[in-house]
């Protein structure tokens, strides 16, 4: 199924980045600093058309980051976020 919606938000209470997606398949989230330094990769597989990937931010220092989101190795979107 084709992607219709993708959104992201930082949940300060859970200290995580929630990425909401409405498609099936393999999702890859790559976290980088705003300067391009690679931090980590998260891989999730979705069989239902709606899902949430929660990326823990506990291991990140305070600062600005970028989350690049891929589906089945195709780029979908990029989100900038701030970790307090």
C-alpha cells in the first residue's frame, strides 16, 4: 500500500521520538546529528496499515538531531527534532 501520512513528534514524558506511519512494510529510521554524524538505526516491520515507531532518546545528549525514515530501502521523509 502507498504511503499517505507520516508524522513525528517528540514525547518528552516518555523521552522518545514517535513516528506515525500508515503503510505496511519494513521501516528503517536513521538518527543523525544535524552535522551528519550517524547515531543509530532502528528497524521495524509493519503488517498492518497503521503503526507507530517509538525511538528511545535516552542515549542521546541534549541537542538537535535528524531522523531519516526509509521504507523498504526507499527514502520517505526527514524530521528535525530537539532532545532536551
